[in-house]
C-alpha cells in the first residue's frame, strides 16, 4: 500500500533538462509547494508556530516568518520531526561550536534525493572511479553525502575523514598515489595541505598523481584565484559544491564553471538582515525551502551564508540561478567605511605569481593596518611582500605589513610528514613500558 505521507517516487523528482526557462522552473516549484507545506504541517515546530497557519501558495510562503538556526536549536533534538522516528535513516548535527546543537535527520527517501543532488557533477562519477572522501563523518552530513553519491554511481569509496588521527597528511598522500585515486572531496584548504605534504615526501603534485582527474571542494569561500592555483598545482579540475548539514547539496557547478542553485528541488530567496527585506535575487543571506524533504521539512530556512544570487543566461542551458558564496560575517573585518573580507584578501594573496610558491597565509586587522603573513620561496619573499602591500593599498586604500616567511613556519613541517595510528585500549603493561597510556584511545 502506498504511504500518502511519502513524497512522489524518485522517478517524479525533476532532472536537469525537464524545464526550459525560468518560467517553467517557477511552475515546477509551485506544483511541488503544496506537498512541501503538507509535510511541514506534520512537524511539531510548524504546528505550534503562528497557530499552525501555513501558506497555501508562493505568496503565502513569502509572507511567512523566516525559520532560523535559533529555531532549530530550540527544537533540539526532534522538535522538527515530521515522520515517525522508526522511519529515520540518519541523524546529524552541524559543525557549529558550543551551545545547543543544530540537529538534522533524514529518511531513506530523503537520502535518495540528497545523493542524487550531490552527484550532479558535470565531470561525472563512474564505477571506474576511486573516490577519497576527506570530510568529517562524525555527526555532520558531508562525508556520508559524498559516500552515498559515489555508491549510487558504483564508485569505490575511500573513507578518509579529516577529523581522525588515523589519517594524517602523509597517509593521504600515500593513499592518493598507491590507490590511484581519481576523485576527492574536501575543503579547498585541504588540497593545498596535501600538496605541501606530497612535496615534503618528494612527490610532484602536478606529475606524480596522474590518475587524479577532479577535486570536489566545498565548505569554505573559494576565490577564482585560489581555485586556479589549486587546479594548476594538481593538474586536475577543481569542481565546487555548496550545501549545509541541514539541507544537503544546494548548488553545484556546470561545465562552464558557474555555481548553480538546485532550484528545481528548493525555493531560494535572499534576505537583507539590515533592511529586513527578502527578494528572489541579489546580495544577502540565503533562505531555502526544500521541496523534497520528508523527515524534517523546512519553510524559509535562513542558512545565514552571505551570497549573491542572479537569474541570468548560461551556456549550460540548465536554467538554474547562479550563486556566489561570500562566506559569513565572521569572515569580515571593518575599519571605518572599509569592509575587508576573507575572500577579498585571498584573491590578493593568490593573485601573486604561482612561482612564488605561496599556498598558506593569515591576516589580522589592527586598527587601520592589515597585517599579513605568508609562506613563500626564499628567492621571492621580498617581491611577494612588496607586491602584496601594493595590492592591499590598491584594493582597500589601507597600509599593509606583510611578512613573507619560510615554508613550514605557518604550517609546521611535522604536521605534513607525521605518521599516525589509532591506539587500541590497553590495560596490561610490562615493567619497562609507559602505562600512563593505559585506557587512551587516540
């Protein structure tokens, strides 16, 4: 017997190419909205909110108050649950530090949609691929999402994680090389750390890993300059992904390098926190209403990521809005009327010539002085510092103090070369052994 509370069968979920033009896309969203609201009506959170009055159409949806991260924290752990707990497949929490967690949960039906959206990579995922998953598995969704998508397409998964002592950078390099890894999933910064570890082991990242064809990256803002540098270092494509533990994949990259929102599976809005206005495009915080969410329906959920959304033509003909992910307020510093973003400084750092060998940097705003430290090759340190000072002055009209340091001073060489293992609990020791390690499991 068909469960009337379940969403349409997988065959009914939209596929890229099922619509032609943004008008068709809006019609597709409107057709799905009633089922989305019906799912939300089974959630205790939405039953209590506004007296249980839920929208009947898009106009009503836009009049509804935003759902915030604080609402999710207050509903912890299962206040957003819209199905019986016996139907849950996984439970997750976001990466936020401190305080009450933000919980998320998914059914098997939800997971079919999650895996399919993540797998919309224009480079493809195939049975012949060996896929290193180098994002967290513990509570967050990222590692599980990539693994599910890879298995959906028959690829071999290498569950690397990046929060375990059992997988230090030296081991990542060995696995990449010995297993002939073809695809990876990680933070952009992680790919640079692998490159430094590979060089420390005597390898040439652009030549000694010929099987590697694409690096899937997400989880932090990525400038075009750093993206190009990563691609050059590894001689592989860099494919960007954007999403959240609460929602799964929200955007992916087309063959022409643009990041497109999956607006066939979600309704997106842009919220200006200063004016309180919410529109369909422009710059502000991303608001999402998932259209195929069963366990934990969300109506107008504010991700709180700063983005820029545009509806514009693209050669890919996907007819999906484009998005630039700008980060969050924690990635912004201000002095007077000048706003300095992490993404902006990153563009300047990676705008330096590749030959200078700059991969790692840090910056701090002190009054009206921007202090930057970079690692650079010895013969180029003076030039790198001078050029970066000039670039900061041109872009921000501020003075900068740049210290170009030797490789290994920002990212310790020992971090890149150390081996690692996970100890098993042990209680019995010999007379000359260090029993202070008893019961340690790390």
